[in-house]
């Protein structure tokens, strides 16, 4: 089994009722609603989970590999 991590970006939607005075909608979106990067965890190219940081994704990957190695050793 191959476990990989990959980044993906989400562009948050603007549901603001008002935009600050003197600010264009484009400027508001650029400054207040910046894209968010998450880190996906995949096993054999199947999505398993995601985290909010690369560090957490790497820790999760290491844990999964260790857990799977223990499971396979017991078979």
C-alpha cells in the first residue's frame, strides 16, 4: 500500500453582507478571503483524510505506515 500526501487549495466564498466602505469587491476578496491550503492523505490513490498543515499530514502518514506495518506483520 502506498500512502501519499498532496496539497489542495480551497477558495472560500464571500458571504459578507457588506463590503467595507472604500474597498472594491475584488480588493475585499483578495484581502479578506485568501485561499486556504489543506493537505490530503491518500492510500493507493484513494482519499482517506485531510489536515490543515503539511506537518500534521506527514505525522498522520508516518502513523498510518507504522500501524499498517504492524497489522501486516500479524497476518
